[in-house]
C-alpha cells in the first residue's frame, strides 16, 4: 500500500491528504504557512493544524496554492489562526490519530471533531463528525496562503464570496504568490442548510447581519450549524481556474450526492487501477 505520509517530514515538501491521479483538487491539512519547511502546507511533527485547503503543490521547494481553507470549529468564532507555538491564541487545532491512504485522509481534532477527506478530480469531499448534541461552525478563510519574506503585498488583490439562493457558497480570489495573478474559483455545498452565515471583510470587519455577499481582498465566512452534532456534516467543494460557472459545472458533474463513503470507494478504485495494486 502506498503511504501518503512519505516525504511530509524533512525537506520532502509533500502533503498527506486526498487527491486522485492527475486530479485538480488536493484536499489536505495545513500545519503552517510561514516556513520553507511548509511550502506544501504541511510538515510532519507540527503539533497543530490550521484546517483543510483544496489545492497543494508537492515537492516543489517553493510555495503556492492552499486555496479555500475550511476549519471545523466549535465555540466562539476566531478569525486569526494564531502562531504555531501558541495554538490557543487562534483557530489552530491540536490533532492526533492521523491516517491516510491514496485518496483518503482522516484525523481527530482536539475540539472533538473527527474529520475525513476524499476527492473527485475537481471536487473535494469532507465529512466532519461533531460531538453528539453540540453546535459548531465551519470557518472559510480565503486569506489563507503560503507566506514568504520576499513577497510584495498585497498577495491577494481581489476576492469575493456570496451565498446563493440555492444555499451554495461561491467565491473567488486572485493571488500573487509563485504564480502571479493566479485566479481560483469555487462552489461549496453542505449536506444540510446552515443555521446562519456570517461574512467578514478586510481586517476581519463583520458584515451586516443577513449579508449574502462580501468583496475585498482577505475575506472569511463562518457557516453555523446549531445541529452540528446531530449527524456527520458533509461538504463538497468544486474548484475552477476559469470562473464560478465552471466550478458549479464541476460540482454538478462530479458531486451529485452527499454519500462520503461512495466517493471514498471510487477514489480507492482509481488509485488501485493507477498503481496496479489490489484494493
């Protein structure tokens, strides 16, 4: 069996999360963004993680991507990640019991949430199991990206998120990291309607209650579920390099249901065929 953790320590600059052969989505945990060690977003041995983002480079030695960070949270909404050595100051989470295989990743978070990841070619599928009877929220951080001391600001010069009438969260941002002016678009859907949605603009400024749209550079959203612990919460997120319509089309083509296990099984079959190993 292939081991996705190979290369995640030392200077390997790989990531342990879920992807398909030649897939556009690499859904994986991020542990830090400010060190050369973590230019893939992840470094084995880091004691806390920031959440799960949908695009990653592997083995490059230079950083980019880490688009559309999702953090499964409980309690108060925290908008700053906090430093690696002091995770309690932000939304960072200690973690344990990681496991991964081609096309699948899971981890137990210190806040009691168990998170699992899998993918289609252009869509990331997450399943978050909250403690029974508890409320929770998902933080969507569009300001999250690899940092470097040589970068010229602003690293993000245009961003937008909107809650559409059908409950889909859509958005985009233009990033100036390794690839200057790279545009990424996404469409995200939830297995049940959220209780409420909060948007935050630049400088983490809260938008008026009931807002359906936010524009700026460094944006965030808190997707609240008062019934988070009633059943696992499944999130499906498609990306596109063209436009939001393209992200919606990828979602419609590849993520037609919320059965996480079916997506996971399909990913396992794809890797078994690619690697010519038995399932």
